[in-house]
């Protein structure tokens, strides 16, 4: 491909909203352009790398026997109503009414579409297991899309779904996917971290996230310094650093109400009472949307959540615990209405209007301090079990650096990460709600188990750039580079033109992808663009090196700082050999 | 690929709404399943052929230097407002509001998205011409989707857009596309008819449609028996079969009102007055939506359209004439309100409340009959020019079999066709409304010309089946077959299994795509499925033919009725040779 005949609008400047390096470089290298908020057009160069990522994913999916299908992007709302997600999914789901008043969604994920297909086609155990996937457009109506294609509204996802007769078969499907994912990321040149994850709104049990470390990652990950424990903070647990008590110790004085004028924060209270935060029972009021309470779905419910004063409540854990669509702190007005006091004075003692959820750390407090449900008043000498009972005791603690590993007791530490892939066992979640069944060997009706497995293509591509770049631009791994080689004649004219054309043709004939910079630009401009767009091999063709008995060209790896001269007659051979060897190594 | 490991749910039965053969066969062959009204999931076998069509299109687009990009499917509504199509497009445009109240469309075509990109990137004449395309999901909210993927709501379209500095360059872009389209359809094994087309809501001048003949085609095409005239009825014209008169002849008596009790149709009127339909001035009241009247856009306007009594008004012509978003017959109530009479008694004489559009055939009537704007009353002795004037005279005639060719006077005849592709010159349509410009050689600001070029992939695939099938199933052209060869061991066991596995492996190693029917089914079932799914080459491996000194296998083309025996040792070679030769011939 000649540079002048492609469309690679490289730029020196970047838009001010391009904060992360992949966004800046994709924009500057002419890979993408902004079409709207969170919406991007891939230009030819960007699309070439995008398609390579897509092809790697497709090959690895096919290799584990998953079959590609293509449902629509616009999906009838009826399926989402059947699964319950029409209501539970929240506003990120783009709902559409068509001209006839029928409901549709622009697919953000496709459990429903796949399950509806399998429901119609599955009749016998002999058809199981089934593993299907698509590589297709998705839309999630992010309120605040950012970081370029890393968190766009429209994106392309590979999503696979497995249907299995039993746990053992599901486990195999799940493990196959995990293996395929590891190969995919390896072939893309990505270092991924695999972590336990909360399966959130998706439900089900058994899940693994494939993360890349990133300063702007929207996931906090916990790792153990000692063992290989790795978990998303949304699910991370830790070794208890408390001892539960079953009743107040004999020495605990009765509860006493104390004046705490103008004391608002836990810090102020600590300094006022001259004690540590660990003796406080922090109590926050949460609003949960679409929560199941004793078997009945409730549109909205409020809870008082108690945790030890030095800790933070983890909303993801709370949300999963309540099987709610969403949880968030209650409004000031709701707090006043439900606790009888302004924000800052809630506590579990005498709290009649709210169900109390207590983190286990609270059950270890037998002489604590907490809000007294009135402005400027707290209780002291509060003991769990004696002065209040929890409606439910459950781990809602946000694990953090310094907590102890639940497996080995080692020190935990935090990193930020971005999720590229997620595999999880759904169990019966969709197959039950959507009435999928088959007849087993004995002719009895059974419900299949299923799993869901996704990889975001746009994010994967952006993450490759995050991991492979320098100040001058992108440094593509060969497997996903838009071209393998860029040929840069110092001037596209005379002998340099003839040599460049011939070398390009020779390489292309052998299946090497070549970009020939035929532009009438200064060499410096061409070199800068070559570095910016990150083509792995650069061949410079200059008059000086061509002159004399043994004409030479200059070959340089984008990832290395030094170039070397190669005899013209050997250049194609050397390049091909190097490229093929490297591609083989990464496959 | 082993049959048992794919997912090819063939069926004997078809849904009752599957009227056309491609819909029936795609369903029966397990290529597609219905997901919703006008929404289909491609299953593995269907998707393989789909991807082959896609690849052929991509290769031919690349071959003419068009560059692939990928805008989003969900497009900001602002661009559609700029172009004016947010209002003019009608209800087939799926409009969506997101959670923040922003307007979007689910793209039915992408003139706006491409033009917005080019507007941002184009600065100099040196960048022109630009030719860009995408292969991407589209949605058109058909009221009555039908015929399977032939007229679905969601579909995939290859749409290309060219931007050129002058007419000559646009002409070249247009001709390049036409040539690429002819190659695409040839490689898909399709016989296409190329016709002049009305460019409808798209505007612009110079367009060509690529049609396949089809009984259920939603286009009527006119052909000349004598020359190569071919046109869509929406644009077809014919040689005048009348002579315009400038005034009533001296012998025409004055207009006279006559009683026509209980006479409603033109036929009844003819028999009542004992005259032919050619003397009637048929007058219909039309409602036009978003029509431009003397430079002002009007939300809704009504017109009386007059044509000679034996002819039909062509709404596509009328719509194009008025540059309206939509035209349709006025409601009964509107007719009464505007003409003062029930439907059936409209006429141009004395009609004050409506603008009259007259087909030229009406200008030739100097002693005609027409409605008298009152129930059961008509006028006779009506003469154009004397008794009424048209606001506008324009060709709105539906040309039909028996009319004369406008080029050579030959007989015209009709066929039904389905549009697979459409190329047209948009001129300045979008570049002007969306303010695209560049600086020419002299530094002067210029607006580029553009063209728009589409091919529907789903329709193309379905049309291949319409053209290539028999009673037993599909007969795939090799270029788009899901697999080249199906190997059918009579029983997948013992020597037959060993031979089948080895042959499959041998062929696959050579790049031949093989489906190996390893199912435990009766040979009849396997043969029927092989015929139904239409794999071009079938190799049957049976014990009898394998026995003896020189083991043989039976090879049969799907398109031929006879099979022949081939020595086992030569089978792979013969198959490969035949397949490669045929692929080369079709390329």
C-alpha cells in the first residue's frame, strides 16, 4: 500500500480530552476520529489493527470448538423482559421504541439473544455442550464516556455463551475459554492479570476477569505479596482482624447517650472522645433499587449498613448481597425521614425503620460508639448482640492495602486495572428465567447450565498501545501491527523509487504487509510518522547506501534504537525470515 | 469441520411466513433463524457464506482503491439534522434518545457520518479524490418486513462514498464503482440487470441500480424489446402517445355539467358515457409531507394530480418532482374538505383550493370528461388551457408494458426485480448542506462533489440462493459455498472412517474447506442434508467402492445429477484441481 493512497491523517496536536496515551496516540496516528461523545470512527490504519485483533480472537474461539453466529444488534425487548434485565439493567441499556411501538434494545451484551436461540433449537442431551460466539457491535449508554475507545459508548465485543448438561461440562467450557483468553492476550502482546471478580448484575458464581494494569483503570485489584491471590476489590476478602463476640462482656457499662456538639466526621469524633476509629460503628443508609426481599421484588428499599469505623463499605459487595440492580447512599431527606436525624448521626441502636446489615467487624465490638439518631448525640458503651441485632450479617468491607490475604495471611496491596475480558459461569440464571430445557438420557426434562465469556476488542486494541509505546509513538507487536514493514525512500524518485517499489512488491508477494512512504515530504517528517504509527520494521532507502559495488538499505526495528545496513539483495529475505520467526513465536 | 461439531439444524418443515425460496431454504438448511420480526440470526453455515460475500465485496472495493473505515452504527442525530434527513427521512429511520436526552439514529445509511469525517479532514485539493467504505450493520424500520433476510429490518450493507474535485473525477469514481459491482456480482454467481433508477430521497443525478429478476421483487423494471433501454418504473419514461394542444379546438363545445348518478369508477363512467378512458382527466388528491414550495419547506401540502384516464400516476415520480419526503393519497376527509365532494368527483375545473399538477397527457385533451367537484356530477367538453391551467406540467405517468421506448420507439415490457446494489452521484447534496470545502490550486474555497454506493449483503446472499437451487435445496456457486466439499461416509466407522478422516485432512491441508458428515444417521438423511445445504462437491465413501485392488470413492457435483468413481489415491488431487480451476474462473 502506498502511503499517499491510504488515508493516514497523522497529527502533532491532540484534543484536550485525550488524557491517556492510547487515546492520544490513536488520534495522532490517524487510527481513529471522534464522531460523537464516546463514538469513534476507525480510519484505515486503525481498522487494520482492529481486524487483526478480531482475527486472533476468532481463531482462538474456533480452536476450542466455539461456533460463530451473528444475531442482530437491535434485539426485541421481549427477551430482555423475559430475563428480567429490561427492568434491572439500569439506564446504560439503550431502549428503543420503533414506529409500531415495539420495544427493542441496542444490544450491550447478548445472553438473551443466544439463550432464545438455544431454547428453540435444543431438545436433547445429545446436542450438549453447545458453545457459540459472535463478534459484534455493542452499545452501552455510558453517562461519561472517556479515554477514547477504552470506554466508549459503542464498541465491538466478542461474546461467547456455553450451554452444558452438568457442572463438570460447564467447568470444562469455562476452562477452555480461560485457556483461549490467555492465548488471545499473549498473541496480542498483552500482559494480563487474571483476578477473581464479582459477577455483579450478571449473577452466577465462578468468574475470572482478565485485567491490564492501568493508572486510569476503573477497577481496583488486590494482590497478595506472598501467594498468588488476586481479586477485584468488588469481591476481595481478607483474613478477619477481629474476634466476634456473642454478647457484651460483663464489664461493658450500659449504653449511655453523650453530647457531641459540632462533631461531624469520624475523625472529629475520635479526637473528641480521644479514642480510635476501631471502636466506632459507622452506619450509613443505603437505597437499593429492585431488590429481592423475602422472595418479593421490591422497587426501592432502604438499609442501614454498619461497619467498623476505620473501614469503608463496598457497594459492589452490598449490591451483590442484596441482588439489587443498583445501590447508592440515601439522600439527605431520606436519611432524615428514616433515622429521625441529619446525616452523621445514624446508628443501629433503637433504629426501627430500617433493616440493619452488619459487617462481621461490627459483631466484634462490645463497647463501641455510634450515632444516637439525633443531632449532636452519640451512644457509647454499645455492644453488638446486647444493644442491637443485625437483620443480616455479611461481608461488605472494602479490602485495602495492608489487609491480610484470606488464603495465606500475607500482606495485600492494590493496583488499578482495566478489564479486557471476563469469563463466568452463569449457572441457571438465564436458562431458568427463559425456560430453556432438554431431555436427558432417561427422557427427563432438564435445564442446562450456561456460561458467558466476553472480550472487548476496542479496549484490547487500546491496551496494546498502552503497553507498547514510547515518546515517539506506538510500538506495535508484529501480530497486530497495521503493516509489518514501512519502506521509506529518502526521496521517492530515481533509483530510490525503483528500489523501494521492487522491494515492496517482493515483500508483498511473500505475504508481508508493506506500507511504502511515497510522499513528497522531508525525511524527518516521514521518520516521525513511521515512529508515530509504529510499524515494527522500517527500511530506509537512501542514495548513499545504494551507491557503490554493494548497494545497501538501512533496516531498523521500531522497538530498537539502532539500525543496521543490509545488502539490498538480502533485505527481503532477512525481513521475511525475521517477521515469520517472530509471528511464529507469538502464535 | 465435523458435521457433529458444527451446528446445522436442518429442517423438513418451514415456517408458514417463508414464501420465497431463499427464505425457505436458508431456514431449512439451518443458515438462519428468526429472532424477531425482520430480525434474523445467522447460524454457522449461513455466516460462512455471508462472510464469503463480504470478503468478495471487500476485495473488489480495495481493488479500486476505496479504503475501509468503521464508523459507529449509532450516529449522533445532529449530523442528520444538518443534512436535513432527520426530518425528511420518514419513519423508517430509527431515532433514539439516550439517557441524557441526546438524539441518535441507528444508521440506515451513512452519508452523514462519512461526510462529517471528510469535512473535518479535508483541507486541500491534493487530498482528492477520496473513496471510503464500510461493511457495517444497518437498520431500517420496515413496517412490514418479509421474505427473510431479503427485506429485513436489520441488515449489513457495504456503503461507499466518494469525494471528488470535479465532474470528471466523480464520473471516474462512479464508473470504478460500477465496474467493481459488476465483478462482485459475477464472483457471487449472480446475473444482475443494470437499470436507470430514480434516486429518490437520496437526491442527486446519475444513478444505476443493480437488480436481480425476482417474482417477489419490489421494483418494476421496464425493458425495451428493441434496444438496451432498462429503467426502474420509478424513473422510466416513454415516447409521447399524444399531441399537446395549446388551446381548445374551435369545435369544442363549452363545458357542460352532466348527471352521473351512481357512477364511481372510470370503467363505469366509460360505459355510462359510451366513450373510452383516454378522454377522461383522472384527478387524484395527494398529500405530500415535507415538500419545498417556492423555497419554503412545508410540513404538509395537498395537490390535485391529473393524468389521462387510461394511465396511472407514479408516486415515486411525483415524490421526486415535489422533492417531498413522502407522498400518498389524501384521506377521504381531506378530499371532501379540499374538493367539496366525495372521492371520485375531483377535477381541475374550478378547483380553487388545490394546486393542479398535470401530466403532459392531460395537455393533449381538448374535449374531455372530469369530475365536477360535486357528488354524481361530471363535466364534459373540458379543454386544457381553456377551462383550467396546471400549476405545473410534469411527467408523473407510470410507464407500462406496451408503451413505447423513449430512445427508439420500441415496445417496452416489464419484469419484477430486487435491488442488490445502487450507485449514484449525489453531486453537492450532502457536501453543501454539511458545509464541506477544500482549497483548490489557486487557494479558492471549493465544495467537493460526492457519490454514494451501496450493496446489501443479506439480499445478495439470498439472491444467490434464488438463482441457484433446485427442489432438493441450494446449489452454491463455489465462491460463496460454506464449504467446498462434503465428505459422506456411508457409516463413520472402520475403513470408511479412516478414509474419510484422511481425505478430509488431506484436502484441508491444501486449503479446501471440508465438511465431514460424521453423524450416526442413515445415508439417505445425510444425502438429503448434503443436497439441502448445497455443498458443491460431494464425496461418498462406501465399503463396496473401497473394497478390492483399487479402492474408489464416488464424487458428485451438486449441480449435476450423475456421480463418478475416482480412485481413492487420486481423489484429493482431482478435487483440488477442479475446485481451484473453478474458483479461478469465477474470479
